[in-house]
């Protein structure tokens, strides 16, 4: 099996997994959605066939059992319940893990037997309920939670034990409910015994009630723990003295079989590198035509140079320049990928976090067809997951709290994307409790994030921005979702590295919006080259409003400024800001229109030059010795110890091999 086959197989599987997740979400939202159940069943069937054809028998068996479960749902044999959907989503997660291993290693080491058993238990439980329903209601009046005389298993080293008769929902998934209960007890107490034996209980082989014996624990402590487990419908506790014979039935002590429930409820789609794109055939034909023209142009230029025909060489070189520009635009367009490739997995993230938090959340997305560069999409997936998890955990209130506040019990989160020229805006909004700026100020002072005197003077917008401070969190407790003060600082840093911005707006009691503004592409930037002494720097053209001479500067309150349209712009000496030494060398100046138009020559009489930065970026003017030309360059961000240098946003390698620093005008120190 060659790499091309594996790559095509993995690519199709990941598309199927996304479709399966979204169809399952639609089915969970509306169990009567026939289109959703047909889509789910059809996709599971496709996955089963693909795994089988490629020789991955374990994965094929897992997909087969998932298909059987969905077939039972489709036939009305199994009711769509949260627990049933949890089992189905768990199966999809395990399939996704297997596909990831196949992509990385060419094979999978994951044994899906445990997940397969869970799905079979769900099918068996559904069949048992159907059989009980067919048999009538003759057993429906049984007192499920009644205590019965059960002989305790031996516990040789215990002086006493707590006994609990535990009942679960008889119409639910007996095996899954038991698994959740016993894992919680294992975390709380470590050792215990069950009747029937634990393996039978976890397989659902009991009548809705089972017995648990915990050594050297009081009945009160045992009861308090059981009271906090959601899967427990009712229980009775008592104390007793162990017997020591070794012939009684026993169950294995709790093992470390893996926290499947936690894996499910905290599942994340982060780290999904976009390794392939689909390209329209017409675009490929266009690319092929451009390459042919480049080859022809190269031959023409070489012959003209060999023959000394400078006029033909010059003309051909101009044509060559136009062709390379067209080629660049075509390739950049081919790198653009719909946002859907990243956000299609986000509804599952919201669903899992909401389920783990006991919240009802409706999630909507708009603008999934907006396109961004592949490299940007790869980087923003994790930030979007962080934002959405925070929206569910911190933003949307519990159903009871929302009802008490006069809101619908179900919260709403919306992701919207839109494009403005060369930028894309992605906003995530919730209708939750909002951010209390006073609480943010107090917490920042309490945790010594900033001095109390400074915290008290923060505006509301500045207080909201504290969420991006490393280690800062307003969560009351640490959970699997949040509370450790990590996440939003990652969002800020990632967006900043992509040459974007992130902003938070909130209204107390009404909700919060986190807005990301990102460039469509970061691969190529149009820069102006300026000289300071004998050194050259680049300034992104998009940040520049005007280039002019420095003759019109004046001093206001000891600060040199330049005026433009009644606005005052402080002047920053680039040599001082960049801590450079050396005498200035002056050159002719030029003026650049605000719309990035043509450069016009300026007078030879003035030596010093000013680069006035757009007010929306930073209202300053940079003094340099000269500016020469503008050019499109590939900007590489600084990494390692060099990252974070004030005033330097990255570097560009020019055609002659020289490396030129690209200025970050926002962080440039005055």
C-alpha cells in the first residue's frame, strides 16, 4: 500500500468523520429527522467498507457495530437518548483516533474492543427494553430500588464496610450507567466489591439495581458520594461487618481501564493540519499555461542576452515580470481554503463541552464559505476552540440561572465570518452573563496581575482585555474545561503572530463577543524600504498613510510632532527607537498616496523624511534618512529568543540574499 493510497484514504475518512459528527448532532437535536439518520447510517456504512477494503479489520468491525447501532435507531428499535448519542459519539472519536494513527504511521495500534463492547451493550440494552415492552407491563410495578438481602463478598483486611443498594434508570443504558458510577467510586474510594461481579455489572447484566461494598468507609461518606453521581437514580446505604470466607463470588478491584467518559466529553478537534486542498481543473489549466509562458520567456531572455540584444531582453523581462505576478496571484488563490474546513468540527466541540457542563446550548455558524490562506486556517483552529469552550463554560449560564434571569433555558452561541478587502473577521458571540469589568479589575489586583492603583483606573474595554493576560482567570474553580488561566493568552499570541488583532466586547447580563481580525494571506507582504544610517528596514505598505519631508515638523510641549488634517502625530526617530549608531545619509524623498498609489518625486532640497503611519494603526510619524522602493516580500516571523523584540515583526530575504528586518510599527518604542 503506497503513500498516495494512504493519503487519499485518510482524506476521505476525515471528510466522512466530519459528516458523521454533524449528522449525529442533527439527529440528537431532532430524533425524528429522517434525513439525518439516513445520512448517519450511510456514512457509517461507507467508513466500514473503506476500512475493510484497506485491510484495517479492527476499525472495520468498530464501524460495523456503529452501523448496527444506527440501524437499530433507524428501525425504531432504540430510542435516541443522550446516553445512546454519547456511545455513538464515542465510537466516532475512536474511529478518528485510528485514522490519525494511520495517517501518521501507516497503521493503527489502537484496540477498539472496549468501544465496540460499549456500542454492543447499547444495542443489547435497546433490544432488552424492546423485549420487555413486548412482554407487557407485568414487571413494571416492581420496586427497583428496594433493598434486598445480599451476602457481602469477603474483605479480609477490613473492619467494617459500607453497603449501597444502587438503582439506575431501568429504561436507560444499564452498562454505561454502571460504568460511570463505578469509575466515580473508584476515583473516590479506590477499592470496593460489587454483586453481581463488576464485569457483569458493566456489561449491563443486572436488573436495574446492584450492590456495592466499600471497606472501612462510613455509610454517610458513601451516601454523600453516591448523591453526587448523576447516573444514580436512587440508593440505600447501610454498614456491616465483612465475612472472611473466600468462596463467595467476588469481582475484580477497580482497574485503570482508561477514562473513556472524560475523553468523550472533552474531545477536541485541535491540531488538524490541512495537508491537502482541492483545486479546480480550470485553475490547474491556468497554472499550466502560465508555466509554459515562463519557460518560453526564460528562453527568449537567455538568447537575447547571449546575442547582446538588450532591447529584446528588456521587453521580455517586463513580460516575465507580469507573468510571475499572475503566477503568484494564481498560486495564492489556490492556497485559499473555505473556513468550513476548520469550523465544521466546532459544533461537536460545543456539544461535548455543554454536555459535560450540564448546559443547553444552541450553536449557529455563518460565513463558512469565507476563504483564508491554508497556513492561517491551520493556526486559528485551536484559538477558535479555546474561545468556544470559554463561551460555553464562562459565558452561557446554567439552565436554572438563565431561567431565574428571565432568559430561555437554552443559551445561544454564534460564529460569524465576513471579509473586508484583504482581511477576514471572525466573531464568536454568546448571550450569556457577560463580563463584569469591576470583577475583572478586582481579580487583577488580587492576583497581582497589575497594581491595584492601576487596576482601578482601567476602562471597561481595558478590563475586558485582561482575559488575554497569561495566568489570569476569573473561574471559581479548576475544571477539565477551564480555570487554569490558559487558553485566551494563547488566542492572543497566535492571532498576533498572524498579523491579526483580537478584541473583546461585553455587556453584563447580555453576553460577550470575541472578534478576530485576520489577514486573508500572510505569505507575501508589500513593504516600503527605508534607510536609517547604513541599515535598511521594511515597513508594510498597509500601515503607511503618507511619505513626506520632515520640514513641517514642530515642537509641542517638548515633543516633536507633525500635523495632518488637524491631527497631531508624534515623531519617532527610528535611529533612536532601534538603538542604532552612525551618521545619517540623506537621499531624495517621495510622497505616497494614502491608497498605495504611485510614488511621486519630491524636492531635492529637503533631507530628512517622515513616514506617517495610518491613524487606525498608530498615530505616529517615523523619521528616517531616506526611503527608496516598495516591493512584495515573504515575511518570516522571528522565532525562539529573537521573538518579541519590540519594533521588529519579522524578516524578509531579498533577491540578492540580504536579510532585511520588517518593522512592527505598533510595538516600536518611542
